[in-house]
C-alpha cells in the first residue's frame, strides 16, 4: 500500500520571505522618521509641512508599532542585534563585520540571522 503524504502547509520560498522582511525592515527606518517628523510638526502647530501624495499615517504608525513589537518579543538578544546592525544603520554593514563584532562564528551568525528573519515573518503574519 502506498502512503500519500498530505501537504498541510504551502512550501515557503525562503528567498521571497527574506526579500519581504528585508524590505519591511528598510521601510521601517523611513516610516519611523516620518512618524517623528509628523509629531514634531503637530507639536509646532504646523499641519502638512510637505505635500502628501498618500494619506497612510494610521497604517504607517500601526506598521511601525507591530514591527517594534515583533523585534522586542519574538527575537532573542543576539537575533535582535543582528537585525539592528544589518538593517537599521545608515551605512551598509557587511555580515563579516557583524559576526566579528558579536563574537559569533560565521555558521552560527547565519543560523541566527535566518532564524530572526523567520521569527519576524511569523510574528508579522507574513508566513
């Protein structure tokens, strides 16, 4: 008798997940600045200092809050540091510099980085 394996979950394209998460993390930096600028404008009594093509303030604020929650609650300290050092700096940081600074071996670094991306994808509902 041949056993038939049922697929309960769609296969996940690792590259696609990584691409989506990295895009969200890079957008996060800009959205955070946008939110701070808006608060600063409101505090100064200025409305619409710059013209806006899209009105997505609420969505952007929600996105930032949820990314922050995912970073704080779904990653361990090393995973969070890897994400911060890799994606939240104004300069591009090479992986070798990060794992050397964190005192990790190359294999362990990539294992932690991959785990961090998957945990974020899960926490944000991407997978």
